[in-house]
């Protein structure tokens, strides 16, 4: 389920604040995709960054969620995640994959991440000995807010370049 684009309550506890801000940024990514055709979603608007399309960005966010919550926090296998391969930006190489599928994959990955978040205290440390040893869930949530907000800004600029659509949240 795609979260609503609502800021968390100002008087919420720490977990509610962290999850609320992350969900707002996730929802903005989805919102920026609404109404885009597959051809526009795959259209390159930054010639020096050919994989930075709306479709590539959504795929990157899906795999970033997987990286931090499943691979790093839970120590799940990384072999299916293109971020752990030898090809730079392979997670953004989505030629021919429909935007709706990418958005659905991202939404499902966020649900999986939310289940992991709910099952761990904020002080829980990473179980992965190779990537991010000792990193806490709190740090991961803060990083994911930063990462998702950064790419929500990219999505905002990409959307404006594609069709002139603007909007904050």
C-alpha cells in the first residue's frame, strides 16, 4: 500500500516520526510517477546520466530498500540485488520494464521493509558482518529518509523536465 503524503504528527514518538517521514518521501516517489507513460518514464532527460530516468529511479529505490533493511539489517542474501553486482547502476537498468511493474515492486519492497522495521527496536544493530556492521535501525531509517528525499527531489526535477508537472507534496 502506498502511504499518504501527510507529514507525521509533530508530537509523535521517535519511531512514528522516523517512519512517518520515510513514508512521506516514499509516497512522493509514487506520486511523481502518476500518469506517466512508459515511454516518458524511460525517457532520458539528463544526457550525462542515461540511467537516471523515472523508471530507473523507482527501481533504484526498490533495491535500496532491499539493501538496507534486508541485506544489511537482517543479513539476508544479496545475490538477487543488482546493487551488489559488478555493473555500476545496474539497479537502474530497466529498459522495457513497465513503470507500473516497477512501482508495484517498490511498493512491495516497502511493505517488506515496514515489516522488518516493526519487528526491530530502533537500537537493533545490523547483522551483516560485511556491510554496515553495527549500524542501527535508527541510523538506517535516518539514512533512508535522506536517500529517499534526495531521489524524490530528482523525481520532481525529472517530472518537470518530462511534462512540466510540478508540486511539492
